[in-house]
C-alpha cells in the first residue's frame, strides 16, 4: 500500500510540474497580435517567434514596417524601419520586458520621434 501511495504521489507531482512547465512556456512567447502604445502613438504589432528569433510587422502611420529581433529570458529587442511620410525613412530600435500581467513594456529610439516609452497589450487576434 505504501508503494502504491508513493507512486500515486509521484504521478501527481509529475502532472503538476508538467502543467507548470506548459504555463511557463506559454508565457515565454511573444507570438501574436499586440497594440503598441508609445506616447500618443497607437500601432498594431504582429510578432512571430522561432526559438529566440523574432520577426514581425509594426503598422506605422505611413505603412507597415518589418521587424526583426530576439526574445530571451523575458526580454524583447527589435528593430525596424519604413517610410516616414515625407520621402525619407524611419528607423527605430526597441527593448522591452514581458511583464507579469502579460504585457510588454520598454523604451524605443526612433530617428523621427526620439526616445519613447512604450507598452504593448495582446489583442484578441492572438
């Protein structure tokens, strides 16, 4: 009987650990659609992830801008660029951290807007 109880306890602990690992894995992904807010700007951002590599698109006021970057240990870095609306190019780079509430928050440096704080929330299309 003791051996059966020990086996049942082991199986329960294994199931709980697997559940916790699955939850942790889900939180370690930035895949999906986001609404990025940066000091007055509201931009749709769509991210894909392959391991640490992140790619995606940020829908700027003058069209889509491709993104590339990395997500590792809860930290996102990305950069991109696109048209600035006056015949030139907008270039930017950003860093952010996945927050406990599932949002992303960080700083962004842009050739046209300077340094901005940003926050992104997943949208229903995730």
